[in-house]
C-alpha cells in the first residue's frame, strides 16, 4: 500500500480515495485542471512585497516582518513549508529582535493559490502562535478557501513526490 506521508493525519477513507486517483493516473490531471496558473513571485523582494500587501490588508497593526524570503534549506520531509520566527540583531550595545518569514523554495514553482495559502499561514503566526481554533479562523478570514487549499497542497506535494521531485 502506497504511504501518503503528507496525508497521514486524514481519515483512511480519504486516503483510499487519493490512492485510487493515483492508481488511475487522475491525481496529476485533477491538480493541473484545478490549479493551472503560475505566479510572478520569483524573488525575495517580490515575496516581501506580496506578503506585506496581504499583511496590510488583513493584519494592519501586527508587527511587520523585517525579512521575507524563499529558503531552499527548508525541507519538506520535516513538514516545514514555511517558518516564522524572531532573530536577534545587534544594534550597538542592544539586541533587537526582528521577525522573519521564510517560505520553502518549492513555492516559487507552485500554483499561486498555494503560495497565498502558505503566506497566509505564516502571517497568521504573527498574531496567533499556536495552531489552535483562533489561528485557523484567522487563516480562513484571510483566505476563505484555506482548508481546501491546505488539503490540495498536500495532494500537490504527494504528486511531486511521485514524480520524483526533490524534497527541498
């Protein structure tokens, strides 16, 4: 039986449907038809601008990240599609903490809906640290199709793995 590591937390009947779609060669076709587009966000500065536009639209007074960048070191095997944290910066004799968002480089080539989903996810962490009800409500506020996109992203990553794409 084909292991579906990106769908491990989903019910078995749903995993069986995905396995059947894979066996019949329908998963890739379905994903291409549902997400045919590409986006123009290819560099860190464009990602920063994209992220700040979403932040200003939905999270006005929340702290603005100092940096937003694509990171080729984020490994999908560690379930890290994005990282949101604080980094120390020395300014004279003081240490200042700056927020930083890193997005896995796989999103440079992913459909625009998946890029938006992961950026929304990381932006939500600026306000809500834990993956709790308030966090997912905020994600859904910023992207109403968030939960469907999260599931479809897992399908996309599964298909990438089947196609032999690298996990970085």
